[in-house]
C-alpha cells in the first residue's frame, strides 16, 4: 500500500457533493474526490482521504490557481473551476451517472480548457475497505482502458490511456494537456460484480444524466428562494435510494466539535429525518420524494410496529453496532462507523410518521396498504406514549415533552386527513389525553412548554408542536414557547437546541440550522413575517460555495460542523421557503 499523495483535508464548507441515490462522493477544491463508499452509502469507503485513508481520485491543475465552482441548476452536476496565474480557466464537470445502479458507480469527469491551455495532473488511488485494501490486478487493455481490483470491488477506468503506474502512491497517474477549447472525458466504474460489456460512452452518459436530473426536479411552485429550494430538493433526491430510503447524510465521523467525541455515522435512514423530508416536499406538492418517504416509513412501521427503530439501513435492516476504524479521522474528529441509535426508543418517530401519512393523504397519496401503517402507528402510541425515550436529540431516556406533543399533532392531523369518523373520534380522544397529561407535568410556571417534567429548560424542538397542529399557533403556550426560544436560545438569527450550562451558547456546540428554519416557520405562523424572513435568510447563508448544509454551524468561525450534507436541514430550508411564501 502506497503513501497517500493527494491533497490534504479542507474545511467542510469547501466540499461539493455528487450523488446518484445509491451512493455519493465529496469533491474538494483541488479536484480531489476525498470520500466515496461503494457500492452503497453504508459500504466501506473506496476513497477515504477525508478521514485520513489511502483512497483518493484527484484532477488538479498543475499551475498555481484559485478555485470556484457551482452546480448546474436543479441537479447534482458540479463544475469545479480554476483560474491559474497564467490567466487560464480550467473546468472539471463532475457527476455520478444518474440515476444510480445499486451495484455499479459510474463517476463522470470532463476536463475542459475554457480559456488558455490546461495542464492537469490526474491521480487515481483506489483503496477499498477504508484504505486497507490495495489496488491490484492492474492491467491496461490495447484500447487504453485500465482495469483492476481493490478488495471486493472491480474497477474500470476509461479515458486514461496515457496513465502510468505510480508505485509510491499505489495507483495510476497521468498528466493532461489540453489546447484552448478542448475537453477530455474520464469515466471511472466501481462495481461489486463483473463489469460486462464495453465502458460507457461519456457523451451518452452525460446526456442521460442531464436528462434524468431534469425529469427528477419538479415544479416546486411559489417559494421565497427558488434556486435554493430546487437545490435542496436535488440534494434530498441525491440522498434517496431506489428503495425510497433517504440517508441522513453522506458521511461519517465529521466532528460537530473538535476533540469532543461527538462524531457519528449518519449513512443510514432515520425515520424522523425521512418524515421531515416528506412533509417538506408535501408543502410544495405531491412530488416523488413524498411517495418515497411514505413507502419507506410505512414499510418499517408495518415491519416492526411498536418496536420501530429510529434508523435503518437503506434496505430496511438494523443499523450495525457502533465501532471504530484504524484511521486518523478528519482533523478534530474520529473514525466511527455504525451507530448506537439502534438501541434507542424514540416515541416521536410515531408522531412524525402520522404527520407524514396525513400530508400524503391530503394529496391523495395514501393507499390502503399504507393506511395499515397508520393504524399500527396509532396503536404503538397508545401503548407506549408514557415510556421513556431518547427524544429528538437522542440523549438520555426521558419523558420528552416534544415527543409526546408530536404524537398529539400526528394523531390530530391523521384524524383530520384520513380517518373514518369513528376512528377520528378515538384518535382525537387519545390526543386529548396525552395533551392533558403533558400540560399537567411539563408546563413551565411562565406558561411555556419545558423539556421534561423534571427539566424546566426551554428547547428549540418545542416550537414543532404548534407548527404541526398539536395546539394552535395562537395558544398562549405556543406564543410563550416561541418567545422563550427567541430570547434564550437565539443569537443573531441563529438558534441553538437548548442551554447546556451557563457558558455562552456558542462555546458548547454550534447553532442547529434545523432549529433556525423551524423557528423562522414558527415566527411566520404567529404573524412575524419580517422576523421570519430575517431568520430564514440568516440560516440559509450558513453554507459554503456549494450550498451544502451540515447539522451545526459555528457562528464565530463561520464554519460547518458535522456530517455533510445533512438531509433534514435541506428539507427544512425547502419547507420554510414554501411556507414563508404563503
């Protein structure tokens, strides 16, 4: 195994995502594909330099240069763009062929000399199993196509006939020289099965990918941020597999706070996050991602009933136990894979599922089979609403106020949207009982909701119940709760989850962008349109040039914190952009 010789890590705000639904890759500003798991999101990485592993695939100008880039509107086709000190402009158009094949990733890269001559160095250094497997059986065919193996994966690289083996790097290296106006295509295939047939024709693959993205992006109607709303939908579509499951993020172990041990693997499908995404899409219309969310969540509810797990693999299996790799990790982070969430109970997942089903029913997208999941979820709430759970923030088992009130909201909404009259009366009665019990033990003396019967602090999650209809927006408890969130948990338009201790909010963790968008929607719901718009604009700017959001935002250093991209943040941006336009 050779030494890693690609570019080092970059700040998270500079990475772009390309994705095809089945897996995704992060590309840094030096043209370095630093992260790609294959064949699936939760497979071991074959390109893992992001976490200090061996694998990398870079296309980098040889001249001194500065970087920029952008997505083609309504897609995850990325264009890296460099201006050199010789005033040349070099572009690399990048995409995973879309929609993706579950067994084969096809990474398309088109290098163009937009202005002046382009001199580009290309390095392919694949290393499966997070860098532990070498690149072996490397051969070049008579027509200049390279093939090889790394671990269980087969690779084929076309367009690189002039590459030569680099023994020190354990890969292949080449230099491209392009005259002004020329372009050159590179096509890398990575598969867990035989690569039969000829390599893809790059021209056809590009046209097919462009067409598929155009067809995947619906008309979202009126929003206050059209381009960003479309981008949010594209990100969620890129994170959604053919089976309908949307992974929470494309990466693992990117630190929420340096050296604090808060590094998690989010390459799985969280039920709550999928519900957030489905409800956000439903706000815009009955679009395909709504059907995907309903199908995946309904299948899991029917599969596991009251024992519904908070998260699953993309094929509906249990998330593997959490453990570590032998990697340096991203600076300040670790090398965790798997997730301890598999052992948690989260009551609010049932309430969110009912909210999702209600949103689907209002668009006439809830068939009889999926309605069976409604009755299972209602029964689970009736049976378990007094049980301790980990809650939205996945921490200590408690009787979380947010979890109970979200169940109230879900019961009310599904009773209104889809229940026969006799069921509606029963489900509303259950909602009334849960609400009364929660008001009795979790109402703060100031009139707002508090986190648990024993914890009197305010929590940003407590703006959700009014948003979703557990209680009216003009209920004094709703007004007092939003006022407390704005007063105690906000800083210059950003919002934190809750106050951990007496330290300044930003010294403990980053602002939660989900909370910022939720608070914007809550302010809009209560008639504060100016304040809502200000919060929306503040939080939608908390990204880097590629427009990707992580879970947290460091407001002091203006940096992204945590795994990238975080799907539910993009979902909340989409929903807020729709609702604030109403």
